[in-house]
C-alpha cells in the first residue's frame, strides 16, 4: 500500500523540532505526526458535516475529540480509516495523511488501511463466536494465523482481559459483561497489531467501574499506539488525553491544543463556554 512513502506536501511522519548539537537543548520538541488532515471536508449528500479541518495528530499520544452532538466527531474519526466509504452518500474533499501518505489516494486499499488503523465503537459488538475466535478474527482474515493461541493471549493481556477469561476462551463473547465485551472488542482491534486505534465513545454504554477500567486501559495502550478517542464526557477527555480537539456545531474544528491548555486557558470564548457547560 505504500503508506510509508513520504510526500512533499505533508510533514506527516517526519520529525519536527530542533535539538542543539552540544546536547544542551532547551528547545527539543521533537514530535512525530501520525495523522494529518488538510482542508478536509465531509459531505452527506448536500449537507456538509465537516468544514476545512486542519489537524496534526501526534504519534504515541491520546488525542480526544470533543464537542456537542452532531458536530462531526464520529464523521472525522471514520474518515481516518475510510469507514465513511461504507456510507453511500458520504463524500470527502481535501487531504488526510497517515504517515505521510494520503489515505484517499487511488492506490490505497481501505481494507489494508483498516488493519493498520483499528477501530472500537460505542456499543460493544463482539461476534456471536467464542472469545478466542473473536480475537483471532482479525488475524485469520489477514492470513497471520500461525501461533494463533499466543497472539490471542497477547491481545487479551494487552486489553486487560486475560485474567478474567483465560479459563473460558471457548465460551461465547456475548456471555461477557458489557465492560468485558468492550475490552474483548479492543483485544480484537489490537490483535493484528495496528499503529493507530480509533475509539468512538468506547465507554459511554458502560457503568462507572467498567468505564474506569477502559480509561486505565486507554492510557496503557497509548504507550504502544496512537489513540484517537471521541468522547462527550469532558472529564474523561481531561483525564486521559494529551491533546484535545474541540469541534463545534457546523462541523468546525475550533481549537486543537494540549489538553491542559484547552481545559485551563482556551483561546476561544466559544470553547470556554462549551468547556464550562454553558451549552452543548
Ligand atoms: N450516515 C449519515 N448520513 C447522513 N448524515 C449523517 C450520517 N452520519 C452523520 N450524519 C450527519 O452528520 C453530522 C455529524 O454527525 P456525527 O459525525 O455523527 O456527529 P457527532 O459524532 O459529533 O455527534 C450530523 O448532522 C449528522 O446528522
Ligand atoms: Mg458521534
């Protein structure tokens, strides 16, 4: 698929920042960009859901997308691994780079792309199959199914579910609790060893204890993956993310910055109003 190829037009995949030669650096801000959108629009038929989104999502961090319902958070997330391709009326304009390659170029295979950019949805959606087969699914469809049991175990451990299910790998994924089902879906998403994990309100259908387990897990996952998470829960964004993007009604990205900055001292009054609960 050639997603690693650099292009002239994008900084994605490159290193930013400078270090002085003698190592006495005071301005070392080297940071790789995993994903970058440029002047990116999405339309559903005549309706524009996203307007000219410019965003650089750093590698190996948690980026939260927040904003009121209908502002385009899920649309943006789905654009990243071309899940919007599956919606007939959806159409995009602009560019979206993953490691420097525009994922909308003609030579990009969306199926291959989705192996490298996994996704977890709001409602846990295990297949009506055994726990083992759920996790192995992603491996089997890619012919990577040597040592399946080892890979299943590793994914379940990374998803913080192994201890709870190691004695029942042949029972149905649907027999697990909601929180366990969501961790199973996370295990399924990470089994093929993607680089990016997209999560659309992954805890919003769960109780507080299951939610806090998912939050802990996301922080751990960020040690290995770039995580982009949609949440309508601002406390959650503040707790788990490094960067926060605030979308507002009309499909605009109004502010994107370090999470601390967004929550403590945002640039825009509209963001301040949203964060402080004046609307949304
Ligand atoms: N499959 C779809 N077909 C048509 N319009 C859609 C579809 N999905 C979302 N939209 C519209 O796009 C806008 C953004 O929706 P969405 O991305 O789901 O927002 P959010 O996730 O922030 O709640 C909304 O106006 C919504 O009605
Ligand atoms: Mg949504």
